[in-house]
C-alpha cells in the first residue's frame, strides 16, 4: 500500500486551506497513493473565537464536502486529520473530528478527539482545548482492503492506554494527524510516535502542521511514517511538502508474533 502524508500550514482562511487540501489530493494521486492523509485542523487554524465562527455541522462543512468530491474524482482514500464541527445545532461547543473518506467519496469512519489539549507550557504559552471543544468518548477503528486502521488525533499520542486498546482490537495502522507545538515537538514528537509504533506493533502515519499559522502560533512539522519496529520510513522537514511511503501491513502481524502479541 502506498501512503501520502501532506504537511501543510493551515491559516485563518477556509478557502485557502481547502485549495491546499485539493492540491494535496491531486498530487497524492499523481504519486499513485492509495490513501492521502492531512494533519489536525487542516480545514482551518485560527484563534478560538475564529474557530467557532468558521465551523459548521458535518453535513454541510465546506472542507468535508470538497474533500469528498475529490476523493471520488481521484478514486483515493482521504483522511481529513481533523476539522472543527458542531455536533448538533443545540450544542455550542465543537468536536475536533477526524474523518476517513473512502475512494467512492463516502465518509466511512469518524473519530472525535478524546484527550483535550489542556496544557501550560509556560507563562506565555497556554492551551485550553476543552474551553471550546467537547471530548469524544468512542475508540474508532475501520477495516478495509488497506488494513485495519485506528484513528487518533495529536494530544492522544501522550496516552498509551488508548493505543493499547487499538492494538487489542487488531489494528495494524494507526493515524496520528497533529498540530504539535514547536516547543514540545522538538523534544517529544519523534520519541512519542516511535513509542506508539513499537508498543502496538503497528504502522504509525502522522501528518503534521508546520510553521506559523497566526500570531505566535507555531507548529513543529516533521510528519512521519513509522514502521511497526519503530523505524522511521519517511519524514518531512521544516516546510510544506508531501511524503510518500510504501508500507506492508503484514509486517505488523509478523512483529506481533515476535513479541507474542497474537
């Protein structure tokens, strides 16, 4: 299976981000990828109030509608790492939702981020995702001809018990679309991704945001494909780009047998 990971710099401009997503899908198809994955907040990345005002219910979210059409047009699976959606008209908080679209342009799996990014990194850098988002509660997997995929988002990576449950459910691919902060990314990003791959004996696909998005909001980038042994197969650097990797999902089962996980 060939995977394409898009490293992008989402900004407070919905139309611009959608165009970047469509360009990424087209480019992934050119490389003959079976699936293309985008990072967390791929549709829009802005200040808290802007996130609220630019979000929609899933059924008519412009980012999702555009991605579904492109998935069908190019006959490719698409993972929108996450977009901000209103769960219903009566709920004023958002869900940080990852959406897997099949090659027929249909949503085949959706996952709402379980672990909210509430962290104080310094006096000047504080995050309170739970102020505007509702935490998800369901562990999500999806099985198709590509493999058995477990969906997670960014800050989830710091909670290994979630990944143990995905492994117990038989996942051999785990997605971790992210908008990892620059300050924590340089120290923790690689080791966390490799740890989750090693402990679950699964492929880890982690498309990431990169650069400056607004004001002083910076992300680390370094999107990665990590194999079930913990080896980095492909890695992006400090710019917007696409990385391609050919992965063998059977490798996951082979390594699980090594460690007695099956």
